[in-house]
């Protein structure tokens, strides 16, 4: 099942895709896609609804993040062998964990705004894991039971803020528009093995990233278990699981985003995103 939220920013309504890829309105069944609606049992009940019985959403409305009420966006740094190699970093014995502010959330096709004083805004295609139930001290063998589904995320990063402003990753990860998620949440039952997914990213039609989640150093189940040893993960929390090689900072010489650029990216089975890059203004 593919779940989504459609409509103007701040006014999104819940929906699902039918077999023809058309949006169907779920508003009569759930108020929004958040909290207890993400519990695997609740998702099974939603999946039992015939999409053809739901109102058809006409046209091509804006898509927002597929989940609302997200409390945490947690990122994993240097989690692909290829990316660690291109940066010259040696992976640690445990994952490098950082956070992104929830104010960075945006829809999958919303513009990416280069923040004020930015010089090194970069791209990162990633597999996002969306938590479905309260998760604390979960064993790796049971981690998948706590997943609502998966999505595409572009972990947009400002490298000078990240690395040259006191060493705080969160500074470079949290600008408005730096966490486009979607186009939809694909429920766990449709992705039998999240460690066998191709992912890719183009800038202005040129392929910059191409990888597979099999290259992860720390796999999905381990990440959920590991994070749950340090914090309680709540329904809707997002884990951005790392990016393969090909980021702008890894180019020789480095290349970064500029106004007018167009980014397209996707993960196998999870859909694709398209973002235009714009300059910051007081109205952004």
C-alpha cells in the first residue's frame, strides 16, 4: 500500500494510490497519517479498503510529506562503504548519528531553498525508514515489526555549516526545505528486503549518485535496534539511513547546488522526487 498526503502546505489530506496510480482520498477513514494510524495493525485495516470505493482526487495536487506529526528526523552519517571511501573517512564501530530539525520537512517536489550565507549546499539520496509503533530497547530480530514503511528522502546538507561552524552536523542539516520526504510511504509488506534497493540521483539530468542499499555498513534492522537503546522512537519518527557515493562534496573539485538547478532522485519501489533549487529570500 502506498500512502500519501496531498494539498497545500499545512492543509494536506490523507490519501492512497489505486492500481492505476491515481490518488484516492482517505479522509473519511483517517483524519491524517500520523500516530496510531501508523501502527501495523491499523495499516492492515486501511489496506483492506478497496481503493476504488474511495473518492478520486482530480488533477495533480501538491504532495506533502507522507506522514504528519513527525517528532524526530534521525540521520546516519557515512553508512555506505562507497561514501565513506569518497570522503576519506574510516567508519566507526557504531553508527554516526545526527538529527535534522523537523522544520526542514517539505514535500517531495517542493523547491529546495539555498539558505542565507550558504556556499556549499549538497545533495544526498537516501532510504528513509518510518517508525510505526513506540520502540524502546528492541532486539534486532524484532526491529522490522516496528516499521510502518519506507520512503525516499533527500538529506540536503550545507557542508560549510556542517563542518566549518563548530562541528555540529545539525547546523548543516536543518535549514528549511532540507528534508523532502515522499512521494509516499510504502508499507513494509511491499518491501520484503530493504537491503536490496537501488537508489539514484541526477542533477540537471546528469547522474551523480547510483548505489544499492546492500552497500550499507549498518543495515536497517541494526539501526532501529541501536537507536532504541538510546531513545524512545515514536510513530512517525524518520530514520535517514545514509547515502552512497556521488555527493557534491566528493567531486574533484567539489560541486554544490546553485539556483536554477534541478534535482531528480528515487529509490527502487518507493517512487521519485523532483526539486528545483531557488535562492533564499525574506519571503522563502
